[in-house]
C-alpha cells in the first residue's frame, strides 16, 4: 500500500504478558492522514499464527491491543474499526484496549484498514498472549504454572533465540485502579487461606498506562500445589518471564 504524507512505522507484536524479559518483534504497518491506521492483512498474518499453533494452549488466549505510546494520550473514547470496501466492523475494546481480532476473509482479500481515532504517531498495535481468566475465580497453581509455560513455549515457537533462556517466574493479576474490593488468597492443601498483597503498576510490560491494581503471584513464594482464590474476574493475567 502506498505511503502518503507519513512514513512507515512498526506494528509491534508483543507476545509476552508481563515479565521483565518480554521482547518485541516488528511487523510492517502504516500510518497516514491525521489518524492511525494499520493494514488488516499484515495484522491478520501476525495473529493467525496463534490459531495455527499446534502445541497445548488451553490455558492461554491471544488478543489485539491498542496501546498509547505515552501517558499523554488518552484512552477515553478509544475506538478500533475494521474499514474496507465491503467490511465495516467496530471492534469493542476492554479497559486495557484489547479486543478479539476477527479473522475475516473479505477484509483480508481487500486489505481493509484497521483505523484508530488517534493521531498516527500516538498509538501502536500489539498482540497480547495471556492466561485465560476463570469465571469462578479459582485457579489451581498447577494450571497457572502450565499457563505461564504455554505462553513461554509459544514465544519460543515465534522467536526461539530471544526466549530460549527465559523462564516463568509467576503470574500477575490486574484490576481497575478504582476497584476497592479485591480479595485474593492462596489456599493450601490443608484449606488454610493466606491473603495476597495488592500493589499498583502496569498490567503488561511496556504499557504507558500503569494505573492498575495488581496481585503478583511468584511461583517461588508458594507451594506447587494449592489454589489462588479471587473474588472477581481480573482484567488480565500476565505471564511473568525472566
């Protein structure tokens, strides 16, 4: 697609969730006019790799995220739209700016645009691979460890040299900052409950928006067997890779 008035900039594909060692891989994308837009076809080719991935992934999910490049860019009223000759789809965003990316043949064939109502140099798109939240709020430690490892194995599938030396150190639950009733506990095999502390920070590594409440579960701090029990569904559960 020709470039008009603005040069190409990267569509960053961040395939980890919250760890110190999370890395990025760039995919060509474009921006022009006074608002940001990306090639649907280029984004499709990046996102479809998760669908084609043949190793275990029952504990993880892949989403597309719109991320402001700095804290001066407001996320209020942020909109992401697939716009093509015959395809016009509004993609609702969660509080983290994420959406389920639709695999649309028509949009791919006509190379529709992913349009964002922000300045072209103000946002980026990233793929986020994270653990799937549970409706009942009860997470087996073995499942959390498996989920974190599934994220890591997928990263190695995409870019083995970058991730071969990294290991899963834990998971990070994120909630809206205004949440006042977060209750998260570790329950051991004897049914004894231990309160987990709540901090603040970024839901994912390298986010400009770091105003979330977090419950960090480091695997080294807890037995391999047991449960994390929460009273609500988190916005996201990030794998921590170090």
